[in-house]
């Protein structure tokens, strides 16, 4: 191994991004003493080996993906990402760098060590944002473009010096078949993760590759192998052949002289493309080398072996060989090398150099006889030898040195340009008898592993079925979403209604909400769907700084077919403290869990693991983990929660719902007779303090227009108004049957609440005379119950006014001075409320009683305003 130790010499350092240079884009070309370097950025550097300095830096309008030098004309062809191909004349655009010291000038600051020359947009030879690679062949430009669904090989003429910089026209175009669709939407292909590879192969005697530099993708091939691979037509025409290595693993070829445009071709243009092999992994390198040793007096011959290297280390070698019948046939053999492969190059004496993230290795295809190769054949096993250099992203064989050595030109991932001088005169390691025995053992292990193929196929089939089911469920979920989103107005095909009722649950009565989910569409709600019910309480009146609490219930919908319905009953309160914070908001929505339905299908399995597809994120599900479709929102207020024990008949009234809950002590004290009077705070307040009253006056004309058909001739306006207020209460039928205009109920906290509807005349508001109005009076000994009921009545009236605002006629003539005086009186009361509240904060307990009493009086006046809803 001593002869394999390279002598490394660092020439220059170039700027590189954080994390180092990525493989696939950087390029190194060598022509004489000049080295052309591209790091994958927009810069192209020209380095002089003799002077050990940079002579020029060119800045292109985009990232440089590939470059080639046509030496006879000193023309530099550069492909910029999503821009096109630029042609730069080095004799006209060269620019020397003024450098005082050329020994150590590394660009440690990240900037180019000399001023960069910007390339003018007019230098664009072929503008095309779909080009991925190209090569120059005898005044012709061969490009490979990424179409919406296929790759395209295009052949164009290159202009001569002094002519128009644009190509003279396209000669031909042909599409390449792909085993898998390209990435990106139709019409908008995205840049491939690994660029394709083009290589020009010519028969002996061809002048198409004259003037090519070291590192360019082109080679000559011996006549026998050339004819076996590309056919008689290519041999007779002495036509160059373009080899295409695609990211999907295909290795195909196109004969240039038979490439014509589709409109001039008498046959199918696809017949011009021949698929040679499929590596089943992205092709990253194509080259040729000489494997047969020569006699001392023999002249050098052309390469006799074609090699293609894949990203994961699979290498294909093709050589002309004789079969048992004496017929010349192509011999194809695949090997497995360490991967992933960053770059590769072919050297002399049948050697292939390839770089991995851990080491630069060399394999020998010419020294195969010791490993079991027959005469003229390929070795049965390749043994890579490490050179002790890591993370080389681009490689070029600079020149051969005597005594079987080699000189490599390399660029590391850290942006360091280096030369590696190798002395390969000593024998490279070949497999020994023990290694051959180990190989036999490995073959046995491989044969034993074949038995797991059926299991892997079964696993793959199961995964595919799971994904098909997930796609079916997603399609149904999309249909349900479209149906619900398209029916925002009018009746919904999938609806959810909410009703409230009191239930007897030990040890107290509980207000419950029943949500009924109905499916009136032609779709089914299967696995993954759930009904989400959120109960949002209002802010407690005693502490406005505390936000209301929200409780969410999730009920899975196993299967809800067309015409089916599902009911869910949930408790609303009171809580442990016995309080029920009204109003409550009950929101219903359908939730579709993507993780439940699709998560298992997208979970990585052993069958689908691919270390190369690292651009695919491991978790493609969104953060919200599902789709939420709102169905309904229902508000539960005091008017819905009132209970009316006095309205129910003895044989119809349910047990335990006659009134507020009482414990056994209260029952015992009540049985003692009238002498044991309750002495609780609520009873004392009801006994010694007058009940609180709130009134609202509404125009009778407005109510008649809003009630419509519900106000019949046989029902008074007061009765119709009370029925309208209690429309969502369970006692509505009793109120309607008895035609009541006044009713006394029980609030959730057990206090009495009296609703009275009467018709009154307002005489001081309208100039035309008295106006008929309806007065709604709410009376209760509990301020909390009064406020909740008052809030519920006001909410219904507000919605009614908004609905009738667009339909109502102009209001009658009003006395503006009277309205202004009412407004002034209300402002005076509000200022007095603020002053009384400020005084309560400063007074002691003894003197604050009178202030509190006055404050209650002012609040009572505010709850009974003289204003009228019109």
C-alpha cells in the first residue's frame, strides 16, 4: 500500500457556503497550465499553475452547473441554472489579477481574491431555463433539457468566431423515455436533485473531439465495442454518439448523424434512442478506459471498456468479448463500490477513481486476472483501495506520469483546489484465497437472503393497499368538504342542531345539550371523522378579568351513511360551585383526522426506505393534523334555561324538576309547619328587599312585522311576544295552549323570575299622537338572574331589529327635543353611577350603605329607560 499514498499539494482556496460544497455542480477543467474551476456558485475561476495565481474571475448571472472549454478557439461554454448557455471568448474577456504575493492568498474572508468580471447578458448563446447539461461536439451544441414529463436531447449549430453569437438553428430534437415522471407540475419542471450526465463517444479516427480539455465529457472507443453497442449505422457513418445518464438510472444513447427534427423524420423519432442499461440509481459518471495491456513495441490504442457509475456505488463495465461459439459479443458486468459517490474519473492503465464522503478510492479493471478473470474478460470482483483523501466533490485526471503513476486535480468540499500525485507502480491489493473463500460465503448468504423476497413483496403489496385505501378516504373527505363549503347559505346536506333540556342527575338537576348530527347527502362519513362540540362559558359577572372557559368534546363518527342521524347528549352545568354562567355557546364542527387515516400509509417502512431521497421530508402532514368543517353555533341563554313548575299538570310534571333542589334538612324543616321559615341569604333578600325590575319597550308595529304568521287574529300581541321569547324553551307548548302573556319561572340558581308582556301607549314621543307599544318587564329578586334574562331579551330584540331594518318603512315623526332630554337624563345617570362607584372605594363600611342603596336605585332607573325600539 505504500505506492498508493498520494502526495497532495494545495493550490488555492475558494469561497464555499456553510456546510461545504455540494457534489454534482462543481467542475474542474485543465488545459496546459490553466485550470478552470467552478464551485457551483456564479463564479468561474481561472488559475495559472506556473505562476500559482488566479488570472481571472468571471461572474455569471446564475449558478454554474457545467462548463466546457473548446481549446482551438479558446471558447468557454458555461451553463447557468435556469438561464441558459453562455459563450465566453477567453482572448477577449481575460483579465489579469494584480497580486503581490502568490504563495498564500487564500480567500478566507469569503470574497473572490480578485475583482470579478461580470459576463454581459449578450454572451448568452442559448437562453433556455430547462437546460440541465450540455456538451460541444465538432461545432455542434448538444443539450439535455427537462420537459414537463420527459427529457429532451437537442442538437444545435454553434456560431463561428465573428458571426452572430446566437446558434444558427436547431438541427434535431428527440425525447427520452423515463421510467418515472419528472418532478414538478406540468409545464413547470423543477431542478433535479442530481443533474443528468452527457458523454460523447466517438469511433477511432473521428475528429469530433479534437481540442477537448482534460475533464471534458468525451472519449474514443475501439471499433469492436463501438459497433456492438451502437450498431452498424453508427459505425458506417462514423458518427459521434451521445450517452445520456439520467437521474432515474437509465443509460441510453443517441446517434448524432441520424438525429433529425420530428417534422423531417420519415419514421418515429423515438426509434433514434436506444436504452443500453438501467442502473436503478442515478447515473453520476460515464467514461471509458483501456483494460488490455500493450506490448512494448505496440502503439497506444483506444479505450476498450465503457464504464458508468451510479450514485449509490453501483458500477457497470461493458467490454467486447468472445463467447463460447467464437462470436464477438458485449460483456456487461455490474459491481458494487462504497457509496454514495460524489464524483469519478477514468485514468490510465484501467483505473477508475471515485470519491465518497469518507475517502477517495481507486479500482483497477485491468488487473483482474488474479481475481478470476478469463482472457479478454472483466474481473469478477473489484477491490477499492483508499487514497486517504476525503470529501472530494469534483475530480479530473490531469496527466499521466511515467512508471505507471497518475496526477489528479481535485476540489474538496471546503473549496480547496489540490493536486494529488500517485505512484501506482506497485501491485494493488488483489483478493487472496481467503478473500475468495469469504466471497463464497457471501454468495451463500446472498442466496439465503433470496428467501425473503416473497415476504418483502407481501410487505410492499400491503403498503400499496394501505396507501390506496388512504387515497380513497381522502377523496371522500374532499367530497364532503366541497359539499359543506358550497352550501353556506340555505339548508346544509350535513347539519347539526342543538336543543337544551333539564335532566335529573344525582345529587342535582343538570342542564344538558343534545346535538343531533344528520346526514342528508349522498356521501358517507367513515373512519377518521369525528363530531367536535365546544362549550364556551361566558365571563363571570363577579370577575370580568377572568376569561370564560372552553370545554371540547370529541365523539368519533364510526359510520354515518346517507339518511342516518346520530345524537349526543352533553352536560352544560351547573358546575361544582352550583353556578351556571350564562350565556353559553355550543359550537359543533366535523373534524377529519389526517393522521388517523393517512399517517399509517405515510409512515416510513423498511420496504420504502431510500437513503438517496433525502429531499423528501419525513413528516409531510401539516401541523394542524386534520380538517375542521364548522356546522353550527348555538347560544344558550336564560330564557332557554327557565323552568315553570306552576305550568305543568301534576300527572305530566316529571319528578325532581318541580323547582330548585332541596336537601333532606330543608325537607325536614319544611315538614315542621309554618313556624320554620327558611333563613338563607336568597330568602332574606326576597323577604326584605323589593324585587329588581327591568323593562324594554318595543314598537307594536315592529313586533307585528317580525312575528308575521305567528301573530294570528285569535292571539294577542302580548301572548305572541311571550311565545316568541320562549320559542326555544321546553314549556313553549304549554304557554301557547294557555295563551299566556305573563309567566313566573325558576332560574337555574333557584330564584323566581317573572316575565310580563303588556300593551301600553306612549304619549310623549310621537307628534301625531299616542303610539302603541309592547312593554316587556322582567322581575326577579336576584340581580344575577335579572341581568341574564335582560341580556337574553335584548339579544333577541337586536337580531329582530337587524332583520327588519331593511324592510321597515321610515319611522314616524318624533319629538326630537323629548328624545334629547331622555338622552341627557341617561348621561346624567351614568355620570352619577361612576361617581357613586368611586365613592364606594374610599368610604368605610358604615357610610357606604347609603351610597350602595343610591347606586341600586340609579341602576334600577337605567334598567327601565324611556326609550323605544322602532
